[in-house]
């Protein structure tokens, strides 16, 4: 049998504008049409059952469904065709609801237009091929890059779902930013205390055996595709083994020190030391570049002081690992803008000007000051007034033209902490805009603004602010006028992409957006999926966000992976992809850079090869190929031209 046409009246939504009886009579006159049937609600269960039974009886070679938008129900009807023993790709939908009934007021014109649309669908469906999806075995293990809140939450969620997880962290500690914070807005809970249960679960909880944690490690190469990635990881030497009990006996005997980068250089750390108090894993690490052994001295003081035999290994050379995983989670976080690029704000030149993170560490109990801000500045002057400058580099087209979202709440968190430690201190806020998203943000700002010791000044242009030292104090000028005389200035800079965004993005073909963050598949409906299938995004590597959002994205990612990468299962590859005629390809390479999903690769002979797991059938390469040797399956040139000719006939 030839082509069967099914006309959905949509409960009158279509038929009140398009006369179904007249339309069916006109369609039957078109050559190649075997029969026409009307169904009232084809997408309803009764309608789908009727369609399935009719397909089984009549066994058409191709089918045209005249109904609504294919975006709405194309997959629905494909499933019905498969149950009715008709190849689901031998179907074409004619959208006579949105394109005709909803937009054409004259019933006669609507009838003519509907028949034309269906005639086009008939011309096209005759050129459809019986495509068949392919299935591939998958590896259900997962790689998570970044052990901040989002990465940890994703790793734990996946482990709970029965997956083996490799968790890679570039630094020597896990937990990200919260473990270095005295408090977290809006509830002012202790940051490290808040994430402690999560850290404990990762390191020694019920599902810890399913998580392989690699600190001081970086991903250096990624090959493969969804379900079958091969990842190369380089682990740098820590020189301290897991046999270490974390007693710290090795630290005081070391005679070499440096400014501690984990405390923004505000205190010293020995060559072998913990990054900061309470850091997990509870292991020190040795900076061999600082150690005198790197200069040829045979110093063994730390090893001799260690009560655990072989816990300190001077000959640790690290290792290169290869792991096979089915999915990758990017959770590498973000960083703060370098405030030294704003010379008018005095950072790096004027004493007692700090960034928000430096101030965060001053307040923290595990920071360089032990949580005691004190009544004097680090420079030794009485601390009576602190100026907080918001939006440094944010919402400015010359720097970052987006809001970093957390800066205002951080500033008013500082406001709260300052008044807890120094009740009589004056706090001056210079802000561009006050942003308080969510149900917990505004109360914190309102509480701060109601204090008689808090003052707020709005500015419009960051360049109008000038921070200078005048005698023993700092002058904060706005458009030339002194608006605050402060003892300390704290800058709240923009949240920007990490230094690893470009490198990792290039390695995995994950696109970065115009701001440098990883681009999501869709910023509202698919915010945790990248544009490469099998690579997911979690946390502030995708956009500035707070702890709650990061944790939520970590859980969302684990849900996506568990749903799409079924353990012991297979993945079905959609057959609507592009393919290359290998005999005719000239190896010009035109198609490679235009593919938005990085699905096209060169073979050894230079000719193009399309990875059907990554291809989504968008057709960009088909249009770009100068030789016309790339074919878009299901969207062939002959089928599209036949549809156009049918509509215009």
C-alpha cells in the first residue's frame, strides 16, 4: 500500500476553520494517496489506539499526520507508528493547526492552505528512507572535575545511584569556597560547618568506596563520546601518602616558609604544611619547589619527625592515569576579577585596601587572623570605619556587563560580621545597584540598612571613585568629593570564569559563551547540559551563583546522568544525522569548524568523518559542504525540494 493520510480534527480546533470532509476529498485526488482517515483527538489515548489499530490493518508504506506542530507530538506519533509496525521515520507531519487553523480567518483560504501543506508533506514523505536507530554499549562510570560544592554534590548523588565516580580536584583540598568562609548568607551559618557532612560522606561515608578522589590532579586529554570517553589524568606528587594521620608533627620542624596562597599571602606556611586549619583531606602537602631538597640539600627533618613510617615520600613522582567513563561533569567553579586592573581603587598600591575574599579570610576562624578582626587594621591603625565598594567590574560594558549576583549579599554579610565584632564601627556601602534575589536575600540587606552605623551611597560610574591615602586614613572620593574617610576599604569584585575554562573547553569541545563561562544547551530549560552530549555543567563554571544554586545544579546533574546513562544498558543513537560520502570527500575541511556540536573529525587520510553519537542532524555541514558530499538523513535535498514543489503545485 502507498501513503496513508490521517487528519486530526483536534476536537474542533482545526475542523472549525478547515472543513475536514472537503479537505479529505481533495487529498484523495492527489496521486499516490491510498486512503484518508479522520480522528478527533489523535494525541489522546483513544486516538493513539485507533491510529495504531488502523496502521496494523492497512499497513501503509508511508504516513502523513495532518495535525499540530511536530514539536508538540512528532515523537508521540513515531512511537505509535512503531507499535503499528510502520517505520517511524516514514512519517511526515503537516502542521495544519498552528500554521493554518490558528492564523487563517477565512475558511476557504484555510482549506486551500491546509491541502497545500498536506500535498507538500506527501511529496516529501515518499522520499523518506526507513531509518533504524543504532544502539551502543555504554560505560556507566562518571568523571567529575572540581571538588567544590557542585562537584561534591554531583559525585555523591551519582555514587548513591550506584555509579563509580572519579573526582578530580586541581588543588590539595576539597570543599571549594564555603570551607574558607566564616559565614554564608543569608542565614549566616558557618560555611565549613555547613559543608562538613557532605565532605564526610565523600571521604568516609557509606558511598565513599564508589568515589575515587584525586587531589592535585588535572585532566590533560579527553577522547571519545557519550557513553565511551577515555580520559587521561595527571596527578602531581603530594609527597605525603594516605597513611598520614594528620598529626602535623612535620610542620614545625621545617625551616623554610613562604606566603600562604590559601590565605591570600596574609600569613606564612612551611614547605610542608596544611593549606589552612580544618582543610580536608586532613593531609599536609610538600611544596618541593620551596623545599631545600630541590636545591640539593639532603634535609629529612619532616620525615624524621613523622611518627608514621613511609608517610612522607620524597621520591613520589605522581602518576598518569587513564579512566574510561560514560559522562563528564564540569564543576570547576569560577574566580574573582583581579582588582589591580582598577588603579583608581588603590588595590595593590594603597595599604589597607583588600578584596572581598581577603576580607573573608580575615573574618574566618581558620584564616590568618583566627577569626579575630581586632580593633586595628593589618597596618596597625585603629579600625573605626570600613568602606565596602560593590560591583567592582560588574555591570560595566568595559569589564563584565553582567551582575555577579552574590556581591551585594556578601557585602551585607560583612556588614553583619563587622558589627558583631566591632559594634560601634561605621560601615559605608558604595553601590551601583542593590541586588537581593530570592526569599532570603532582602532581609539581610534590610537589617544592615536599618543600623545607625550603616551608610549607603549610590554611584553610577566606577571611574568616579578614587581611593587614596590621606595621612593615617583612607579617603574615598566620588566625583572628586570625599564621601567617606575610612580605615579599611573592601572591594567586592565581579565573579569571572576560572583560568581553566578555555583549556578544558577546548579539550572537550565545550563552547564558552561571550562572558567566558561554559555555554549551556539552553539557559532556561537545559542549564546543566553542555552542547556536547555526555558533558554536563554544575555550579558557577556556568554562571555566577550562590551555594544553594550550586548544590542544586550538582543534584540536577546527577539526575540527568542517572536517567541518560543507565548502568548495564545501551544508548540509542538517533538516526536523523548527517553522513559523508567517503568516496567523493575531497578532505577540504570546510565542514569541521562550522559544526556547532563538534561531531565532525578528520580521518587519517584527511577526509571528514561524522560521529553519529554527537551529531544532532542540524544540517549546518550539509549546507557548508562545497562538494555536496554530506547527506542529511531524513532531511535530504530531494525530500525538501519535493515538499516545496508540493506546496507550490
